[in-house]
C-alpha cells in the first residue's frame, strides 16, 4: 500500500514527534576542545553574526548530526556543577517548543530522563511521544566536564539518539560544546521528506553552503538538526542566566530568557509570539510537576504509622 499524507491520528503523532526529536552522536569529535577554543578565539571558525557561536551539521548515510561551540562567560565550576545533575535537565529541555514534559528518576543505579515530545501547540503528555534517555557523566575534573544522554530507540524505527556535552575551563569562563545525532530509518526519511516539501519547505538552518555560485543557508534535514541543537544551546544559556534568581520567579524568567534568545534568530527559530509561548509552557509545567510527583511517590512512598492504619480500619 503506498504511503500518503493522510495518516491515522496516532501515526501522524509519531511522525511529528520524530521530526522534532532530531537531537543526538555516536563518537566524540576528533577535534580537541582546546583546538575548538583556539579556533573560536582566533577567528578561524565561522561564527554566527555578533556571536562566538560556531554551528555545523552533516549527513552521512543514515547518520545525521549537528554540533555547536560557544564561549560562555559562566565560570566553569558553576556550569559543571549544575549541568552534571540530571534533574536540572528537566528544567532545561522543556524550554524547547516541542518538549512537553521531562521527568527524572534513578533506576538500577542509572539516572533516567523521560522526555515527552510533541507539537508546538499545547499538548498533554498522554498525547505526546515518550522517549527514555540514560544520563551519564563521562568525565568531570578540574578542567573538563563530559556527559552523555543516550536513547537506543526512537519513533519510526530510528535509533542511537545521543546528546553529548563537553565543557572546558578557559580564561573567559567556559567553552561549551554540544554534539548530537541520530540514525534514521527508511520510514522516517519518507516522512521527513514529506514534511520538508510541505510545512517545512521555507525553513532554513544556520550554516552556509555554496549553491549556483552563491552562499545560501542550509535547508532540509540539516536545517532541522541545526535548529534543534541551537535551541538546546539557548536553553542551557537561559538556565545559567537565571540560576541566582529566587525559585518563585525563576521558571518564568527562564521562559522569557529562552524566548528572547530564540527570537534573536527570527529567520531560523521564530514560531509564535511570546504570550502564546508563555501560556503553553505554564500549562505544560503543571503537567510535568504532576508526572514527577507521581514518580516520586512510587520511588519513595510515604510510610503510614500502624496506629493510623488501625484507626482507619476501625
């Protein structure tokens, strides 16, 4: 039976969830962190206008990957301390339009993050795609932090989703490197092509390619993975920029910070106005808190004194 654009509701949700889950690598970059830093500092790397951000992407057979490098003024010790804690990622990742919720739990000495991914509009976690990542700190010493989030399987037979983050202590503060990739499937490639020929046909990425003798921004699948890796870079920035605020106002400040940064790249990243974004994320935050509380109750059930139990039975 030929595949058409008229999918069932559930299948359509899987397709949409797949498209926005284009974050993840199977090996550390061959270029050292120190060399990446020197290239940025000396102007040898192409950076986005008025930034110290270098962003690249590649497609090799079924492996799609993107990476971003950025010089931050945040002290290395501060960044390493907060990003090495898995639960903090459940504040960072849901700033993204398409992440509807995130929960954290410990299972068999492993730290697990469950992401609920869906459309940009408000969506309840039950209506989104659930994906489980294992969180692991690979290295953490006085000068470098390396960590990995890995999910073996994704929607539509995609696999090997990995988000790798490296941070290096430098004079300015911290060099932050994020490298992500995933392996596609035949079905995911068909769905992505359909999306890129319709709803996503006008969207662009950040890096430039030569076409017809002119330099043009990438489009297609490279544009998708570049936009996603940039949004996670901006989410980390928003989390770090608001870390010292009181807990009562911090989440709202993070949302505002992320949205402002996102809209500073309107051609690539703009999707909706700020009021709509804030309204959606407030509701999704409540859903996430309920999911996390339910997990906590299972992992650490409250103990009821025996006398109370007897009283209730009476």
